C-alpha cells in the first residue's frame, strides 16, 4: 500500500476541506463544504494549526489536525490532536496509525511536552487504534469541564 503523508499548505485547502467536511459529518454535523473550506483556509493562512494530509495514488484519503496549547506547569508547548479522519475506503490499511506516528514525530520535532486527544465514548474503533499505538486513557486523572 503506497501513500504519502505531508504537511498541508494553503494549496491543499480544498482537499483538506473535503475530508474535514466528511469528518464533521461522521460526528453528526450537517454537511457544510463552504464553511469547511473557510475554516481550513483560515487555519492554514494564520498558521494556527498543523494539518497533515495523506495521499494514496495522488488522491487525498485522510488527515489529522493538531492545535498548539501550552502547559504552564511544564512551561512548554504541547499539541492537541483534535481531528483525525481516513476515508472509509482507505481504512484498515495503516493510514490512521501512520497519521498518529506523524503527529508523534511532529511533536518531538517541535519539542512538545506531550500530545493529547479526545474521542467520543462510542468511537470504539478509534479508541482501539489509539490504545494499540501507546495512547493511555486518563479519564480518572482529570475532569473535563466546558462553559458555553
């Protein structure tokens, strides 16, 4: 299985937006390709996320997006792996695992203290992938709160 992973640039906005829209649909959001393209374009233009794109036979089939955050206690940058998506036809080919490895190497290369991610409680497939690749669930260490 041949594929290439590289960091997305502004020239990749449309390709990432299609995958990002599918990712949002997976999480029960309405399709909004115009909004997806605008959102991804701004992330790339402002350089406020790192997006890695997977191509198989020159077709974009997956991506991951990381946002920078900081640990005050550790006095270091960290990364939130916020999005990871692989088209259904390209699943079970090691692409998700390769994206996780790419994120890990990127974190090392940027001197990150750690990587973190969250996934839905019902997303058992993703949970298995993360745990298989050394990610540890820490639900019992911290509570997550949200204020709208």
